[in-house]
C-alpha cells in the first residue's frame, strides 16, 4: 500500500486571528518570564539558605528544575509559532519535545509521590526520619526517579516507533503524545495499550500512594494536640495543592475519552503544562513560612548591597 510519511508537521495552535495571537503571545510571554524567575528564585533560595538544606526542600528544588524544563520545552516554541504564519515543526523537533514532556511529566509524578513519602516519614515516623531520609538516600531516590521515568515512558516509545502520515496537521500548540498519535498510519492498538499501562503506572499508582500517605498523616494528626496538628498540616498544604493541580488535569487528559482529541478539549487541558510550572513556586512561596523568610532575607541582602 502506497503512503507518504510525514517529515514535518503543522501545529494548528489556538487561532488564525493575528490580534488574538498577539494577545496570546504577550500573555504566554509574561507567564514564561514569571515561571522562569519564580523557579530560579526557589532553586537559588534552597541552594544558598542553610536551614533549607533538608530533604523536603531538596525535592522542591528538583520540582522547580523539572517545571523549568517543561515550560522551556513548550513556551519558546509556542511564542515563535504565535507570530509565525507557517507553524511548521520537523519530525525530529516534534519527537524531541514529546520525549522531553514524557520524561519530565513522569519524573514529576514520581517526585510528588516521593515528597508525600517524605512528609509521611517526617510526621508519622519522626524518630526514623534522619536515617530513612539522609542525604545519600535522597540523592539515590532522585536518580532513581529519572531512571524509572526513562524506562517507563521513553524506552517503550523508542522500541515501538510509529509512522506518521499526511494530513500532517496537529490540532495542538505542541507535540503532545495523544495529539501526535492521531496521525499514525497504521492501527496502533499495541502502542495505545502500552501507553495506557505506563500512564497507569506513572499517574494512577503514585496518586493512590499519595492519598494513602496523607490518610495516615491526617489520622495521626487528629490524635495529637492542636498546636502540633496545625504544624503537621501546614507542612503539607502546599504539596496537596500542587498534587491536586497536577494529577487532576493529568487524569482528565490521559484517562478520559480519547475522542476528546477530535475537539479542542485536549488542547486546553494541556495548558496545565504551562500553568502548573507557573503556580508551583507561587504556591510554595505563599504557603511556606521558611521559604518566605528566606525570600525576605535574600531581598534584604540584595537591598543592602545596593
């Protein structure tokens, strides 16, 4: 059977109206700048502030790095496309973006699970915390996250490549995996099955683990006096908000009906890839007293030096 394989693709984006695209360009430019500044600031605070050199903030630093990578893999390309009349992306660039998103999303999912485990040990097993969460173990666990994410997401995609055919229009603003799979030349039932299994492993199982961890934390917190209870809950609030944002949108997109990608729903749900990296540093800055204090000291130090 004769068929022409696509070597480049057209990202349809949001609109063909120039006025709308200029507005979106300015909006996403501001979002990206705030995202970069916020995440770089969080990482700088954690690295330079001695009392933040504990596992909880080490994982937060990794989360900021992952968010920065996700945002940078999407937004600069989106900004260029918004002002371009030819939104072409090559096959190599498309799959590079897709693989980065898969790797970072998988890593973030597992990282949020690890952060919940850290809070569980700190609150429910405080005497074991210095041993179970010592620095060497934190480094090993973080490295393991990246390895597992690569093995679960990237390796199957590399071992089971799919051919993409014309029409080469992707109804999206980026090379998102479900949108790209719509262009497959052949029946890709096995690929879809593998993707469902890997998504289940990397999204649903960590989400269940996080729910169980916080159920244990809440159960213990209700048994202690009000002051200790308030402190226990305060260390978890930011993480819970981030978990709801990340898993809420991810589960809707990847466990919802695949038919949504014949419409614009998947495209707009995927805005979470841009919004979450923006909100995460803000959430941790506004809800965490130690981060706010470190931020004040940094601003004071900068003001004095001026």
